[in-house]
C-alpha cells in the first residue's frame, strides 16, 4: 500500500504532473476576483473566506478525472482490480496520495491568498484549518465521480459536473466555520465538527462507491 | 570538463553548447566573487546609513525590494529577447536561456512581492493592496509560474521552446504596464524616483546603498543564470545519452 | 494445481460472445486460444482473470494448499494489450512497484529486478524512464513484470505483438521455462507462440441472440 502511495506521489511530482498546476490555478482564480468586484478592501475581506474556499474547491477538481483514467489507459487498473487487497483500500490510498499531492499544497497556499484578500489573521487561520479538514472530502467524493466516468472518453468535464453538487455541503460548512471564527455571535465548533464529520463520512462512502463503480465498469 | 575548449572567434560560436560551457566555467567564479563582494559592501551600507526620518528603520527594506523588482522585470526582458532568438534566429541556446531564467524571474518577483508586503504593512497598514503596480507585478509572478509549468509539461525540448517563446512574447505586454502603471494610474505605490527625467528624487544617502545593492542583485542574477543554463545543457545531454543508451541496448540483445 | 473453467457464458449487451465453455488446465500445461477477431478471445481471458463476471458458470482453482473459493485472478499474471507501466517512472521504479504490489503467490519466489531484466535480454537500462524505450523494449519489460513476482498462472493476451523475431523466441523460452516449473499458461494469439506442446481452443465466434435477432 505504501508503494502505491509513493508511486502516485512520484508521478504527480514528475514532469507533466499536476501538483504545481493546481496551486497555480487556485492562485489565478482567487486573483481575478478583485478585478471583478473592484479593489475595495472591506468588501474583499468580507467575501475573502468564501472566495478562497470556492477557488480551492475548483482547483481540487482539476486533476480528479485522471485519478483512475490514467491507470486505465495504460492497463494498470486491470492489474489492480485482480488483486486480493480490497479494492476499497486501494482507492483510499490513491485518494490520500492525490490529496497529499494536490490538496495539501492548496491548504499551504491559502494563507498567502488570504493576505491578498485582506483577511485578518484569525480568518486566515480559520480558512486554512477548515480547508485542511474539508478538502479531503472533495477528493473522496471526486474519486467516486472519477470511477463512474472512467470509461468515458471525455469524462473530464462530466466528472466536475457530477461531483460539484455533491461538494456543496462541504462548501457550506467550510465557509460557515470560517466566518464563525471571525464573527462573534456564531459559534465556530458546530459547523467545524460537521465539516470533520462530512470528511469522515465521505472517506468511507467515496472509496466504497468508487470501488463498486470500478468493478462494474470493468470490461 | 577535461576536453579542450574551442576558441571563441565570433559571436555565433557561443551557440555551441560546449563553447558556452567552457566560457561559463571561466566566468562564473569571477562573477560569484564580484557578487559576494558587492553584497558585502551593499549590505554594510544598507545597515549603516541613516534611517528615514519618517519611515524609520523600515526604509532599509527598500534596498532589497527595489533591486528585486528591477530584476523581476529585467529577467522577463531577457526571456523575451531569448524568445525572439528562438523564433527568429533559431539560436540553439536561446530557449535554454529562457527556460533557465524563468525560475529565477519567479524567485526575484516573489522576493519583491514579499518585501513589498513587509514594507506595506507598517507604511500603508495593509499587507496587500490591489493597486495597479502591485497587481501587475503579481500578474507577472503568475505568468512566470505558468511558463514554468508549460515548459515542464513538454517531453520534447524543441517543441516546448517554440510554444513557450510565443507565450513569453505575448506576455511581454505586461512589462511596460508594470513600469508605467504608477504614472498612468495615480495609486498608492509611489512613482519611480531613482530613474526619471530631471535627476533622481532620492537622497544620495539612500541612493548609494541602493545602487550598490542593485549592482549586486544584477550580478547575482547573471551568476545564477549562467549556472542554470549550464545545468539545463547538462540535463539535456543526460537525457540524450539516456535515449542513446536505450537504443544501444536493443542492438546488443 | 488445476485451473477449471466450468460452463462459462459471457454476454455483451445483447451479444452472447460464448456459452457453456469449459476447459481444464493442469500444472505444466498451456492452452492457446485462437480464433478470428471479435470471437471473444480477450473476453475469455479477462473472464478467467476475474475482470469480467460471467453470466453463467465459474472459474475455479484447485490443488494442494489452496483454500477453496480463492479467485483465479489472485494466482494469475495478466498481460493485456497495454503494458501497465508508467512512462514517467524509470523501469526499475515500475518493476519495483509491481513487485511489492503484486507480491509472491505461495509456492514460489519472484526474480530480482536485475535478474528479470537479464532474462528478457535488456539488463543495464533499468535506470531509464520507461517512456524513453522503444515499443518493443517496453513490451519486453512488461514481460519482465511476469518474472518479478511469482504467479502460477500466466494469462497472456497477444503477448508477442510489437515484438521482433528474436524477442519472440526469447519469450517462448520464458513461457517454456514457466511451464517446466509447473506453471499454467493461458494465451490468446494469432501467431504461434513457438511452444512445443500446447493444447488449442478455437473460438468460433458469437451467436447473436436477443430481441433483435434475425
């Protein structure tokens, strides 16, 4: 299992890997917002957490469609399907590797974008923390979508369309927890706990669904 | 490198990577020593000159911030010249130069952004402001990163060279925008004060360390650029040798 | 060890590719599946490997030390049309990954990576990225994958496509050695594999059944 994790990490760092692209996309998406809404610092700091979250959500969708398709294209997926290691575990490890290579850099880049959004220190910390806890859920949901679309020739866009609605709860609780940390009356812990629960929930459901879909899609 | 280095008789001889490697081996030590000396002098001056009566000690950030910002633009200009070299004269080292410069440019731009941010907090009360100069420099940073990603995405260096050269030239539009942004739009960032019509607006007390630091940064850039070009040439040779090894293995079998 | 296929039927949409197909393969035996394009050779192999679930029938594995109900796929190497190797990784990284990932099936040990490269006649270039190699070399390293982890059953789908004559012979040698060591081989091919004694199974093609059958 460790070998699969290490292999996927190597692949995402080597030339043509998507690790850098995701962060770049994230930065660019967040950076164009002030051009749209105008450089009003008060407005930016108010919408900042939401913008950073939406940017991270879109960026983490980027490489997801290749999660299984790349394996299928070169035949590796067949060999993985034949194995006695439970397929769920294989999918889970692939998700973790994918998140470490593409999701974690987004989390690390988010404080910088928080500064651009004129967010204060507490808000930046809250967004970073909620992203850290919430973004794995996006990968887990995405794995199910990627598995469903694995045999489709142009599945990339379809994966995004399929899983974007499913990520809405993650976005809702992530953003509301971030705001709760800044604005006084709202408590931070309940939405944050919900966010963590969603991630744990999808950590089980996502790989299960993906494994089921991969078995069914095999031909 | 034990092989004898062919003599350089005309400018086009520089296109030969072996000649270039020989030249690099001779020049880089001098450049490195000169850079170190200039930095020693520059940093000494930066910390011993008086602070500004308004800005206090924070004015010393300028000695890093301003040269880094200059370099970020100069580096892009060098990349644009290299891109022209690739597209127009098909100079074999031009795309190596462009590829080697991109991470350096990104580094200097990042340094300029960070130091500017550190300077901005005490001066303007905010880490970041979406003002024309800052925004355009930030866009420049994103362009550097995009170019790095593009150059890495190709297997074939020749194809990567042509495609990225086109993109570099298109992106060159941003450089005049950065340079004149502070004059076209009246924004928070102060207008150019060192190089302008009618003499410098800056006190000689600050100007001296600034110029020394600028020279040091420029030499640093060239030292690193030479080294990066050398590394890229070596990387391509290794890659070529590996492909050759793969073909040879077939013949033996 | 014996590999038993009992009454296999596989349906694709409305097409019944084959029905009631049975065969038995004992240790040291090879079964070569022949037939024209589209006759269901690949499908049969993928069914045995467990990648396709058959409509009827089942694939079983019997023998000493094998618990009943063990899937045949877990005792098998499957070499399909694609090599299952990553272009960006070196040959050694690719093989090392599959070696640890697949693991040895009880009753044997896989070769060291360099030994496997030696066996396919391409030692000394395992440090190169897989993408640098020619199509024939890539195919040969895909075969080296069969050697680095021990599996009693080899399921080979057109194994010698993209190979020249010398490599063809080399591969036949590998298969022969595997059979001599008590392995089982199930191969689909157009070209003769150059094996001494093999049994043949000819696929006659599918019968068209369903609502729209003429």
